[in-house]
C-alpha cells in the first residue's frame, strides 16, 4: 500500500485526469456532454489556413512550438494526435478535423502526415512541404491517437493503391505504439481490411445523403449522448456487410452505428481501441451540397446520374438551404473519441 500511495501521489494531476478519463469511458450516463464543458485548445502549425479560420470562428487554437506554453501542458490533460490526410482537398479536410478537435475538452497537439510515396496534386504549391511530414520523418515517434482519412480511390483493390505497402507498415507502427485510431471512409475500409480482412463491396449506385442510424449500444464510450435515429452524411460507392464484420476479429469487433440501407457505419475494435467510421460526422453543412453540384455538372466517377441527397435539403429541394442536422452529434462523437484516447493513455501510464 505505501508503494501504491507513493505511485499515485507522484502522478498527481496526471493520475486524476487518468481516473477521470477511465470513468468517462465506462460510464453509461450522458457524460460531460450533457453539462457545460471546459474547452481546451488544439495546437498545430499557425501557418495552416485552418488556424486563421478557426481563430475567426472563436475556436481556441494555439501555435505549436510557441514559447511560454509549459503551463498549458501542466494544467490540462493532453493527447498527441497524428492525422494522415489522404483527401485531395487537404485544406478543407484539415479545417474540418481541426475544428472538431479544437472544440473538445482536451488539449490536442496535432501533426499532419502523408506517405513518402504520395503526390498531392490538388493542394497549393508548397502546402505538403510546409505543413505535412512524410512517414519517414515521423518513424519512431509516439502518438496517443491517429486519424486516417478517406481517399477517392475506393474503386481500386487495396493492393493496387500506390502507397499500400507504406500504409500497411504505418498501420502496424500505430498498433505497436498502442495508439487509438479513428479511420474515416476509405481509410476505415483500408484499416479494417488490413487488421481483420473485412472486405469492401462496390454498391450498385452511389450511397449519398443524410441517413438515420441506429445506436445498438448507447452505453459504449464512443456513442454516449448520440441519439437513436441520428442523421449522418454518407458519400461513397462501397460498403461493408454486417455478416463480414460479425465473423471477423475473433469477437473483438462491435458495430456501434448501423443503417439498414447503407450498412454498418461505425465498427469498434475493442482490443486495439480503433474506431472505423465509414461515414462523415466531420462534414460541414455545405460539403454534400458541393459534392452534389459537382456531380450534376461533371457526372459521377461511375457515370451514373446523381440523385438529390435525401434528408439534407429542406423539403428535399436543392434550391433550398441544407439542414445541418448532424452538427451537435458530430461534435459529441469526436469528443467521445478523444476521451477514449485519454483512457487508453491512462492505462498505458498505469502499466508503465
């Protein structure tokens, strides 16, 4: 007992935050989302366009590496998050994800990366060189959480993706460092395939719109305070099948959000602490609108005609404003994920 008391005393505030994070992850109540939250900043390169935009929105962001921030680290619970952004429009995705992380109750230190064998053709000249690291530059670094975004390559078999070998090595490194993960859209398909051989299936037509989802287990930390019937943006040509997920993973995979027409939405890996999210809580209110108008003008990659995204425009009329029905639930989702990172970090500290 004296040894244990000394251990807990030496951890001080870190221990208390660890216990709080673990309690939150196990709670079956509405958690901190149902009451006023103390917001914490996110830190990343102030040269990113997202930094200035979020400042203007009133989101608390701080420049990474600035002097005089030691007090922040001592006073606040923090996590290091690595974002592997494979989307063609880097600036848009950076903004969406930094906004979500910047509105949580945890200090988030954010780093962006891409594979060595990756050429971003749609970003401004110098964007990757100035604001992103390559896989080889972060090799051996430790992170508490990793986000893997989608990519417009869902029609390709995984082994035909140019950087597939690099990605598989990267994912193995994430597992080795015991980091939590949030994988999105194609990133979710790729990571779930890599770790558990769950295949993706091409759909007959593009799954596109806002669809109501069921929450099979409302007590789980990832979906606490997310209501049954929550509408979530969907935009993809591929899907998972429930039977594939059910028979994979040796029982450690759990479907936390589901939709009868578009398939499983969120698959949780209990052992690895990975959340595989095939849909898009991070989308801005106009993201689906931009995709719809692009496909109307240029056609879809498969050549099919695009339909009006259901449950998105008022009265399902694209001449009217979109409805931002997932805004609050989306923020809760990202806050929940960050809380799972704190709990996992706490467990690592207790094992050390």
